């Protein structure tokens, strides 16, 4: 598969065209950002860790019948993925109170949320990804009502699957973000799943092991990503 020109460069990933119009190369860089790119740092091996972590999780989901864009690993930090027409919305599932929810509701961090909270935000860095609802989606045509209902069901199913996987690794899946796209009008999970887009805490100590370490200027980001991978049984050179 021949990697060609750059299609899109995000804060930590780059997409490239290939000689197949239906496939793209997804490159995970060592960049880490917060505040919609207001703070950016580089961590050696992070691109490798997130690429292989993402491939592992996407394959786990595919084994349960959930369609994802993942095709194959190309190298340590690149994967071959399906080209999707991305929906401009980030979908968030919250199992425990953390992050922005604490500020919005003034509640205790770690509070169990049952049933889990389902939220969605418009992908717009300049406007800091504002929270939206189904009425916005219908008015502005960002996603059809039918697809929104289907995504809600998929997010709940993914949450059950991944919560079990992480629980068996003595980790709490606190919350996570998902993005979806369309391939020939069929909903497909795209973007990534890694500790960059999910909060993962140690079940015994509630120690943070995800990108919140970077957000809060704490040490041990790469070491924590490696430990999570090890607990899941990933072999990363």
C-alpha cells in the first residue's frame, strides 16, 4: 500500500491518502495536547503505544460485531484504515464523574453514574467543542435522527464490552470519547480508542493512568500507558 499526500493533520494524528481511494494511512505521532492545542508536548514512544493500543481495542470490538475503520497494522506507529465520511460530533459516555462534569454539576469526583451519562459535542476547536443535543443535530443537519439513535445504542454496547475488558485488567473505565463516520451509508467507528480519549483509573487506588496526567502536569504518562497495555496483554516492543 503506497502512502501518498497528507489528507488531515490533527493534534496527535495524521491521515494520508493511499493508492486505494477507500483506504487511508493513520499515523500516531508522539505529540500530546490539551486545551484544544493550547499546550503541546512530545513523549517518546507515545505514537507507538497509542497505535497498537488502538489496533487492539478496535479488533476486540470488531470481534463482537461492531464495525470499525481499522484494517491492519502497517508499522509501529501507523495503521491502514477505511476512509470514512466523518460525523462532526464527539460522543461521550461517562461511567464515573470526572473532568468537565465536576465543574458543570459541582459533584464529587469518582461518583458512580448509573445509568451512564451519554453526551455529545460539536467538533469545533475554535469554539471549544460546545455541548449540543439532538435538536441542534436535526436543525443543522449534522446527523440524521436514525443514525443518532443507532450511535447511542452502539456507544452503550461498546461501553459494556470495554468496561468488562478493563475491569478484568483491574482498571476503571471512567469515561471515553468516540467518533463515527459513514462508509457507503453504513455507520462505522472511526478515529481512535486510547488513553488519550478515555479516562482509566486503577481500580484499587483510583490512580489516574490516562492523559489527565498530562493535563494536570503530573509525571509518568508513558509509564502509565505502558502499564495499561501490559495489563491488557499487549506486547509492545
